[in-house]
């Protein structure tokens, strides 16, 4: 798994995230956003900041998906062993547990930006 984060229009306060996953088993995959961050003893709602979620197979064909819970997006992978998800994260909170972006500076709180594929966390880079 590999992440790319871009900030084309920082004044919009959106981080654009691309997550590429290779070597998956065919079938459905749950992409999850945590509800808390280590060392910050408060339940957060990081998923509230995610917009524009989309998924595609390795050839760039769109894949169906459903939001199955507050912080889970299930992608219908069919026979795809490689897929890419893209989404935007609104980052405009000055809390130490949240991300922030404007045209002067940015801060990424990883737990509020990077989704993980259920049962695949140890494969991220």
C-alpha cells in the first residue's frame, strides 16, 4: 500500500489523498478511518472530514462502493487484485489531534488523513 497526499489549492483547506493497494485478494475490501488517535484520549470523528471518496481497479475502471458505517467505506473489488481509492480530507481545525491546511502552512495528523484496509495495516508504507 502506498499513499500520496497533494494540496493543489491550500486555501480550500482540502488534502487530496490517493491510496494504491496492490497484491489484494479478489473481493470486497473495507477502507477504514480511525475514530481516535494515540495519546489523545477522546473519541474523534475523523470520517466527518472525508469527501469525494472514489475507487478504481488497477486499469482505472471505476469500482462500486458503499459507506457501511461512520468510518468504513466498502469497495466492491470483484476480481481486482490492485485498486486505488481517492478522497479529500477537509483540514481546518487547530486541535493537536486534527489536520490543518491553509495557504500559509499545513499540518497532517496521520490518523485523520490515512485510511487503512481492514486487516492490512502492517503493509502500509
